C-alpha cells in the first residue's frame, strides 16, 4: 500500500509570493549561499522514484497507457495559439492557422478515431467546453465511442493564467465543467489546463469542484497525491515529451522520427515497469497526428504496444481510481 498524504498539508491560496518567499515551511523555500530564495510549489511530497513501494495495475499489468486527443475550439478573431505560419503581427483573422486547426475537427480526429476503434482503445478527450456548443456533432460522435471527457477550459484562446481574479478563474472552471456535463451526461473527473497553464489557486478550485485528477504537472512517471485545501486531487503523467505539437510542429519530426520517439519512450517505461509500475500518456492534436502523412505512424505505435502483455490501455479516470485504491 502507498502512504496517503495528510489532509492538513495544504498551500494557503491567500499567501502572496512575497510572504511565501520569506517563510521556510516544510522545506518549501530554500536559501542559497547568495541569500536568494527559491520558492517550491508546496503541492506534493518530495519522493524519489526508487524509494517507492511496488504495486500493480489491474489485471497484474505494469504499464498504464492513456491516449489524450486535445479537442479544441479557437476564436476566428484570435491570433493566439500554435502556428503553422508565423503571424508576428497578430493579424486577424488568422485564416491559415485557424483553418489548419479546424482540419483536425473536420477530418483529422476521425482518422485517430478509426485507429482507436480498430485497436479497441478508449480515448480520454481534453475537451474545450465551447466544442459542445459550436461542434455538437463532434461531441455526439465521441460519446458513441464511450470516450472519457476531461475539462480543458472553455477555449484554447483563453488561458487560466491570463485571468485577473480568483472569482473569474472559478467561473471559467465551473462553466467548462458544467457545459461538458450537460453535453455528455457526466461531470468530468479530470482536467488539463489550456496550454497546461494554472494560477496559484487552480488546484484548490478544481478539487472543490469535484475534479479528481489533473494532467498539468509533468514531473513524474507515476501518479501522486496533490495537496489541496479540500477534497482529493491526483496528478497523472500527461507526458509532454511525446506531445505531437512539440515533436511534429516545433521540432519538425518526420513520421518515422515520431514513431521512434513514441516507441523509445514506451520501451523504456515498459522495461522499468517490471520493478515499479509506470504511466505513459500520449498527447495528440487532431490537426497534427490526424494528418494523412502522420496517422499510419500513430497506428503502428499503438499496434506495437498492444503486442506486449503487461500493458493496460486505460482512461485517465480509470488510472486515477486504480491509484487511489492503493492509498
């Protein structure tokens, strides 16, 4: 059994950065030889992976794999977001980039769906809640596949870190969760911030709204408990190293290079999971992985993983629930 985190160990959201920097609490603020201080998040226990106790995922599996398509909506009058063509002047409408992203909704997502359908794998969708309103047919098609939905803000044109108050952030999170619940019939258990952005208050708000896991914190290969004011919240590895935006759009990987990156990540985690279970996330964006020149490499990666007998393809909430039962 894994040890639980004490409920009283929380970060007070009202504490300012300056106040926290002047306090040494639970070793969270360290002072170096020059007298400067380093603020720590104070949201989780320090834990080196080789110190942890072994456990097993359901069915005796050792590596949990979750597939996370980011299904997002963007404003036509916004130049915010990943670009296929530079827009240094933030000119709007940014037709080339808007249309590129929308290709994922119209075409690319359904190539990904075909691969997952053939493999019998359920996705965990990081869903902008505005998709429920502007692309209701997309939501209905994903529901038919029994995919899981986690909150991903209202639109990727707005980051939580850009909001001006706690009340405004709480309203955005509540609106996103409520809209998705109304559209799919179940309140999201997970959250991935647009741009993986947070404020100092985000985790407390999420836990208070009944969210059980978050993918923003990519500092481990296992889930772990987060310290929140009320309730329970777990971090799940989203795996930024395999994010197709980073690999395909920013680094310009070919399909073969993308496949090698995914399988290299898998082989290492699969080998290590013989001693201690691991989690591997596969973040996808339909306007990238769903392109004709990329999709077969994603399909080959899934097929490679399915040939191994200790792999558990799961949704985010299935992983979080299995981990919580170990506490």
